[in-house]
């Protein structure tokens, strides 16, 4: 009995152990299945994260809103964050509260809710962000201890809520609507306002009253956290603990989908709808599992969590911007999910697949060649977002270089050789290592570039098989092309470019020509050859080259280079059929469409997201099927459908926003914000201006700016990533600041203009100019008066001078007259003296003759008479006193002349002076000799001596010298 009891107990115990073990295994299996669903390798949109170090606030972000001009605002625990695509700014509330909610109206007012605080920020005319509190509109103590958790602008009203009440602000006052119990959330559907309560139930605001909706399940475990439009007559309702429901206005039914089941575990918190490519998607944020995006059938499209790129799994707010891209407010940071992008990414975060080099869709499966080998996944072009995990194709370990489908056969170029790939098997068809590239040389002939030269494949019984290597050429060949003459062009990584002529059977090389730097290549290194629009194109540094078959020389491909602009320096070109090619330059990519031999379209900015992620030197964009393309990247790949690409870049439709204009002084420590809505007049002392700007469109990569100050400079500035520029000490005048954005490929946004006026300095102001005019007129009057008086003085002085000159002239004339009289008197005196002398001579002669006669006369009376006559003659002969009187009078007449001679010539004697005076009278030597009673020879001697005393040379006339002497 006891034995059976023990056995029975042991059996029961074993059964319970088995049941417990089965239950545990079942739960583990269920959990594993759930985690398998939860952890699928989904294709994901691009995610851009912002951490607190980026935006300068706290970790927690509660809500987000976008203004009409594109600027984003985030409710942050440190205040209000503003982001314009270039820079972040944090604005704190006066009480430094946590900002819980944010909304923006059409005028740009940014409403915020916080603890015991509600109000709005707004930019004033000077570009300063000012806060206006509306707390004074509440009744006293009404909002004590309340936080405002949500704000939405509906029409002309602003709705906001705390847990206690719902409020509406109509820009005049605030009206309160009370609820039966605490409010959990309110929701806006078009113009309907729905309110969920913490105690259960869903209400609609009608005529300022909350009316409960019928059929809402009040027995739910959690609270209604989202209400979204589903169809014309149905709403999608989500709770934080119970998943998703459909509500038709009368009843609420569980929406039994995989997403609904998943959301029960992860606490649904926020939700919105977006319309992407004519497809409605639902975006929900959870507390524990990040963001889930699903369609109207409940199919999971994307799941983004910390494991797939988010900074945090707790979503506190979800916003779709005007381009339907997502901004996720997280418990730690902010995420920008580029949902409305043609690109989806597969990231190999664990490193299982490796770096992608090649891809192909074959027989409904996606093959991916990496540095680890060949992988395959199911491919459904309609549901490709749910790609299953890649499976490794056994036997393909190692580097895969190429995947090419040729005549219905998928050929895999591998480090180990070349494989033919089928659905269930692989077949190694060549042991020649390094299958880089395959080109068709004929209907049943292929040429492959390998590590050791060129391999030839032929079609046998419909299958491609390896035939032989072409003899005479063993260089490693990564790129090759075959021209219309059958020549093989093969590039070498270090030697240059080969042109090979082969025999008709492609068995041996008959002629080799190596093109190097001497033949026109920019370098011998990294030369690549491609086919573009049925022409051989050589990539050689700064320009593309072509071969001139007439001159047999390489030359610049001029017309193609001109059309490609900066992409003329591409190092790799990939054709994808129908005249479409992909050009790679550094880390840039451009899609180029050729039509009628010319570039018809060049698009580039769509591919900015790949910047820095392409394989340098091994870039690859592969056309898959039905317009889908794969971009091979460092850690995975990207997929896109060409029809979903943005039209051009659309930057041409954008307009840069002038954020702020600040005037400063180079002398004073002063800064002033200038009005943006008028043409301001800036004082001269504040003539240094700083402009800040941004392009609040978040779809582009590295946007640059160009500016020009019209009236100050002629040319646009070079493109710059800086979003501000300063002009120092601008001269006075009227200027127009012109601004535009430019992407990496030279596409420009619309140009904005801002006109301002720098006032002249005070000394050139209107008042100063008026004062100058008055001063000039006064000065003119004074100068005129002064000039008039000066003229009068000059006139008077002139007349005085004229009178003096006349007087002087009269005196001169008198002096000349007197001088002439003196000279005449002197001449008369001399003449008289001559006459006296002649008389004396005559009388002396008569006296002498009488003396002779007296000697011969005997008669006494006669002798007596002769004596009487002799006495008479003697009495009439001039005496020495007469001669002395003559000299004195002559000297007086020539006194001035004598003084001049004495002052200049100290050695002259009185006789010399008298002799000079006689010479000055222009008397002959004979006359002077007679006058002085000396011989003519003595007169000549006196002349000679006088010339020496006067220091006259032989050419100077003595008489002329004396006559000219004053």
C-alpha cells in the first residue's frame, strides 16, 4: 500500500514536472516567436539622432511642433528648443520649468505648457524671441499644481489640457471645460475634439460640453492613448496596455493584428498618421520598444528601436513635418526618421554579412555578394520591407566581386574563381581566381577580367563554361571594355591603360599598346575604363578621356566633360540600361540620363545620404527589377525605387530664411537687433552688420550658402557651410543683402533679399548738411564782403601805387631833365671853357706876334702902341683863378656821377674823376687835350690808366661804360 502510494506520488510528481517543463518550453517558444517577429531584419529608413550635447538641453523631450516657416520646436525638460536646420537654441521659461507641450499657430506664435504656466513665444520685428505669459487670464488658484501636457491649435482656437481640465484660448480669453474625472489625453481629428479619461471612456467636446461616445469599453486595463482616423466611418483607438481597437461609432472591437499583439507588451504612448506615396501609414511610439510603423491592414512596415538606431526606446512625442518625415521626442534625445524618402537601409549591425560588393535578383531571390561570401534572401518586390534573414550560400566563403545575370544564368565572380548560381545549387565553372568583371564579346562569347589576365567563356549546350585564358597578357584586370572594332581596353591599377588586339578566336593577343602619363593620362595609377553611350570613356583624374581613332591618341572628352560639370572628375561609371549611368566622384554620386548622345538630366542631391558610406574604389549601384536599385554600402546596403526619387532636388523651390540681423559698433561694445519686416535705417556708429540665416528643410545633406551685398560687392561669395556672415564698417548708403542656398551639386534655392540703409555720419546728416548750407552762405557773404573790401583796398592801393609811379615817373622825368640840363650846362661850360681856351690861345698868339713885331718896330710911338695892345691882350687872357672856378663848377655839375665813381672805385683821383666827366661828355681826345692844356698823347695815356683802374677788358668801350653808369 505504501509502495503504491509512493509510486503514485512519484508518478504525479513526474507528471507535474513534465507539465511545468512543457509550460516553460511553450512560454519560451512563444516568447522566442514574439522576439523573432520583433527582431526581424527589416529595411529601415534613415535615422538621424540628436543628443543633448547637440541641442544644448536636457535628455527628455516631451513634444514637438513645426512652424509655418519650417522651424521646429521641442518641449524639453530644460525649456523650449528651436531648430532651424542649422543651429539649436534653448529658451527658458521665466520660472525655468519643464516644458511639457508645444504647438505653433499660423502666425508663428509658439504656445507652451508647463507647471502652472501657459503662454507663447513670438519673434518681434527685431528678430528677438519674446515670451508672453497668459497665466493672468486664469482665475486665481485655478492652475495651482497643474501641468499642461498637450496643446493643439484648431482653427482660431488653441486647446490645451492638464489632468484636471480642458481649456481653450481664443486669443482674447481662456475658457475652462471640466471633465467627470481626470483627463488622460485629448485628440484632434479634423475639427473634432475627443477626450479620454483616466477612469475610462471617450468623450467629444460639443458646445463646451464633454459628451461621452457610445460603445467605448470602460473595462480596459489601460487608458486610451491614441485616437486616429482609420476609414470614413471608423476610428483606430489604442490603449497603453490593451493594444488596438476599431470603433465605428457604436461599438469598439479589438483589431487583431500582429502589430496589435506586439503593442500589448510595449505600452503604446503616442500616435499619428502619415501619407507616403498614396499610402496611409500609422506611426506609434511606445514606452519600451521605440517606434512602430504599420499600414491599414496591420502589417508591420518598420520597427525602430535602440537596437536599430534610436538613442532610446521610450517615445514621449511624435511629429510628422511638412514633408512627412518624423521627429521623435525621446526620453533621451531626438530622432529624425526620413520616412518620406525613397531609400531604405539594411544595416548589418552584428557584422554577420560583411561589406556589400555586388547584388542581383534572380528567380525571385535576392543575392548579395560580400567580403564574407554569397548570401540569399527571399525577394518580394511588393513586400520587400519584410526581407527574411539572409542565408549563407555554402561553398562561397570568401570575397565575392561580381554578380551578373547573362542569358538567364547568374554568374558569380569570386576570389576563388567563378560560379554559376542556381536556386538549389552552385556550380564552379572556373578556377581562375579573381573574377572581377565580365563583358560580352559575342552572342556565345564572354571575356572576364581576373587576377591573372583575361578569361574566355563559351556557351556549350546553353550553359556558360570556362574555355581558356587569352595568351600574351597576364596583367590583373579589374575594369575592361570592348570597342566596336573588337579591341579590348583593360586598365591596370598601377601601370596605366592597355589596348589589346586579339586574334579572331580570342586565343592570343596580337598587339599591345600601353597608354601612360606620357600619352595624356593624368597619372599611371587608378586608371579606369568604361562604356558610356556606346563610347569608350577613360577616367583619369580631373577629366574624362576618349580615344580618337583617326589620330590614334587619347584626348579630352570635351563635350561630355562640359555637360557633366564637376562629375567630369568621376573615377567610376556604372551603366544601368536605357541610357542611364551612375557617376561616382570621391564620395558623391550622380544619376545621369543620356538622350540622343547628350546629357539629358543630372541628379545628385538625392544620394547625399550615401556620403561617406560607399565603398571607396568599389562603389556599386545595381538595378534589381521593376525599377528597384541597390546601393552597396560599408555595413549593409540601401534599396530605392527610382520612381520614388525626388523630382530633381527641389532645393530650387526652397527659400532661405533670414533669422536675425545684428548691428554692432567697432568702437562701442553695443549690439542691436534690426527689424526684419521693413527697410531699416542703421546709424553710422553701428555700421557693422551680422546676418544669420538657415534653410529649415531637413531633407538635404550638406547645404551651403552664398551671399552678396549689392551696392558693396559685385560677385557672390564662394559656397560656405557657415550660416552667418558679418560685414564690418559698411559705408553709408542703401544696400540689398542677397542670399541663397546651394547644394553639393550647384543647384540653387530661391534668392531672398533684405534691403537696409546705413545712415551717414552726423556730420553728413540732413541737419548737418542744412547747417553746412547756411554756413556756406554766411561764409560766402562774409567772403564776398571781405573780397569787396579787399578789392576796394586793392583799388585804393593800386591808385596810390599808380599815383606814386606817376610821381616817380614825374620825378624821374624831372631828374632826367635836370640831368640833361646839367649835362648841357657841363657841355656849355666845357664849350665856354674851350672858347676861353681858344681865346687865350689866340691872344697868346697875338701877344707873341706883337712881341716879334715890337722887336722890329723902332718908332717910339709904335712901340708904345704895341705895348698898350700887349697889355690889353694880357688883360683878356684868363687867369688861373678862372680855371679853378671852372673846375669847381664842373665838379659840382658832376657831383653825383663823381660820388658813384668814388664809391665803386676807391683808387680814382680828383683828376681821374674830372677826366671821366669829360669822357662822359663824349669829348674827343683833342678837345680834352686842349681843355686840359695837355697833349693828345697824354690824353691817351690817361685813358689807358683809367681803363686799368676801372678793370675794363679790351672789348668794353670806356665812354659807353661811363655813360651807362648810374
